[in-house]
C-alpha cells in the first residue's frame, strides 16, 4: 500500500478553505471541510455564521499518487501539513469522530483547543449520535464540555453535549464546580 494513501491535511490560504473544498470536489477528489457555527457580535447585531473548525485546513482522502499531486494544483492550496518528514495524516476513525461532532444535532459550541486538558474524568457517550465516543469531561460555566484528542493533528476538539448522554460518571465529576 502506498504510504501517501489515506486522509491528509491540506494547508490552505487563510479564509480560502471553502473555495479549496469546492475546487477539490469539482475535481472529483474526496474532501472534508468540518464547519462549526459561531456566534459573532457586532455593535448593532448578533449573527450565527459557519466557520471552518480548523482554520486553513482541508482534509483530503488520497487514493493514488495522481490524487496526491492533483490536490496541489488547486488554487489557494499551499501544501500538505507535515511534521518533520511525516505528512499530517488523519485516521478514518478520527475523520468519523470529527464528522459526528460537527454534524450532530444535539451538539453545540464546537471549538478546537490545542492545549491538553489538565483535569477531568474520562467517560463514554452512551446515547445519541455520538454513542460510543470516548472523551474527557470539563466543567465550564455550569456546562458540561467534552474533549476528544486528535493525536495526528496534535489538537483537541471540544463541544457541549447533554449531561444525560454521558455514562461512567462519578459524583465528584460534577461536584467540583
């Protein structure tokens, strides 16, 4: 199997993620651009807008050497994300986890976080679209935030889910705040 096959992270120009995603799909390449709803406030209004969950990143599923090189011909696509001599690859499982987080109807306030959490209990989501997802719980402003580690990107994703969806809870988890 070619080591270039699989999901890669394409680094693109700032605020060109949607344009690059559209061009990739027009070229019949499998791409994924996770979007999150963000609330923006101005002096005269508040608006919900869709923003990329990972700014300047578009995920591309490479199936051949031709695909690998075709991706780089897209306007505003800069390069593949790499760590030293290794390309930034993401497993199918991690892509699936990201899709669950951004497409879930009961999930709100999805954010990324590059810092590793220092405290929190590990739980499994027992109900809903994220059933079976292992995560770490944080208590922030009386909201129950989960964090899922994406080791290949060296980042965390966090979101708010209903408390009733969590299993393996302990009393001390929610009594600290």
